C-alpha cells in the first residue's frame, strides 16, 4: 500500500460497505473510485455528504473526461485523480487534504477562543481593589461611555476591556483590539481608518480599518498614550461626531462603536508636557478604571498561581489528545491521551511565600511566565523554592519600594535601612526554616554577624 507506513488504512470493495465503514470509523480522507459494483462512486459520494461527513473525498476515475470530475466537485469532492495515477501525485493530494483538515481544526479552535466568554467570572481576584473594579464593570457595561483603563504593563488591561464588552449588550458583536504602540506611526491611520483604492501606491483595492471592523461592538485601543499627535486630532473627531473618513476618500462614514482605551502612562503628565491633547484626554476620561499592580494585591497571588497551574494542565491535555489523535490516524496506536500527562502540578507553601514576597515589576504577565517555566523544569509533582528562578529566590530589594518607603514614612535614611535590613533577615530565616547557617549564606554575612543582628532587632525564630 502507498500509505501503509503513514496512515491507518481501511479498505472497502463496494459503495454500501464503504458507507458502513465511514459511519463507524469517520475517516478523515477517503479515496473513492468512480467505478464500483452495486453503487458507483458518484452515488456513494452523494450518500457520504448526506451523512454530513466532514471527511475529505478524493475521486479516482479511469477516464479523462471532465463530466464525472465536475459532478464530483459539485457534490463536495476535495479533488480527483485519473488512472493510471502517479504515486507521488496521489501522496501530494492526500497530504493537501490532511493539511486542510488541520486548518479546519485550527479555525474551530480559534473560533472557540474568540467565542469564549471573558466576563468578570473569568478574572481572578478577591482583593477589595479588584472587587471594586468588578462592580464598576457591571455598572458601566451597557453604557456607551468611553472607558480609560490605567495600569502598569502586564496587569491585564485587555482582560478588563474584554470583560466590559462581554458583560454588555454588545457581547455578540465584534471586540477589536489594537495595540497602538506596536504599529509604526506611518501606518496607524491606515490601520484605524482604512483606505480607498488608489489612496496611495500599492492601494489596489478598498480596505476597511479597525473602526469599521468594530461596527456595533467595541474597539479597544491599547497604549493610547503612544498615539501620534496628528492622529489624536482625528480620533477626537471620531469620538465627537461618530464618523470617520477612509484615506483617499471625501465621504464621511457613520459608525456605532463603543470605545475603550488603555495606557500605562500618566496621561495628565503627558498632557502637561504637550504629548497628549487636553481635549482628547477629557473626551476619553469619562469612566476611568485603575488596575492595581500585582505587588498591591498579593493576596490574589495564591489564586492566580492555582488558576495558572490548572490552565497549563488543561493545555497539556489538549496537546496530548492531539498527539493521540495523530497516532490513531496513522495507525500507530499508542497510549491514550490521558496516559500521556501527569496530574496538575502543585506549589509548596514555602515557594508560594517567596512568590508573595517578590515585587513583580512585570505584574501578572511575569507571574504567568514564572509559573510556566517552573512547570516545564520541575521534575516532581510540587513546585519547590529551588524550582523558582534565581531572581525570584534572591533577597534583592526593589528600588521603587525602598524609595516609596523612605518618602512616605518620614524616617531618616538610617532608620529606613534598618527597617529593610530587619525585613531581609526575617525573610531569609523564614526561607531557611530558622537555620541560621543557611540564612547567613543567603544574606552573604557571617553567622556571627547574623546572630548579632537577630539580637539587635529582637527577631524571634
């Protein structure tokens, strides 16, 4: 057989027998001869398609007339080949059919991801600050007011924007996200407004922009503070007049879109420096939402870690299922998908405490990267302190936190240093479970100095 080493092969000698096999096995690709006893290939193809089979059917015919080929293609055949056929040609056709099936799967996966709900129930957070954000989302979801989301990089601004959209009556309309900072200044207007044919060199046809793509739904403009001043003027007009003009056109197009914008910059400061228009600022700053950095919601870290571990485990199950399906398709048998992966990882109390103490400059995105790395390199079923990156395990103090502590407390420099020294010693002793020798090594001081500091600060072990 041509494919015996590549795929699992099922053979039928008649059309009726083929129908029974297809109903039972649901093969992905079917090579179907036009000339068969009892029921010819064209009638068999018609029966296959009546079964709503997603199988790709390749017709084989001994004649070179196009009549059978045209009829077969109308009925939904993927391709056809004439006898005598070239082995390499039929391999290529089958490979193409298999690639089309993989593409259909990918589209289905993407569609399910697009249709996946992103409401408040899918955002992790129980701290008071997050509960207040959830309350605000529900209050303003169905309003048309423009929302501006403030937050450091990695705090989840787009997740909040999606939650607003999916909690609203626009949930069945498009949610279009645009990262302004990722688009070159020379292309941003074309990206947003679209263009007419002939608007510029290589503009061979009309292209719609993000404004039109989001019609009836929500347009999310991330990093709005990076928008060029010239484009800010045009965006202001869109917000005020609810209309825009494609590049190369003189016709105003009406739109009905809800705008949500986000930034990690201080827009008031940018406004004072003439980097952001004052009129645009007051137009977008109708409903401000500020997402706290992860260092200010450390009680959520445990929940986030558990969620991330379960998410990674679910993705591994999907991947293992795909491998098992590929093995089945190739006739290789192999283990069941559920036998290919271990149970979800857990995290130890000590490792979690270290994560709670870290200052997370990259916020939730950094935490997610750390957990993914730990799962990849952890040999056991539980993530231990030694599995964490060295940067996380170290006792380095965040410069920003030190500066804030010094400016807010009113303490002198020596008092502030002593406060952080005491905190570092307590953290080291906790991580080393009271072992002074190991704690001294971690702090890079002698055991004698550590003992002196413990007595000085009255630290109880």
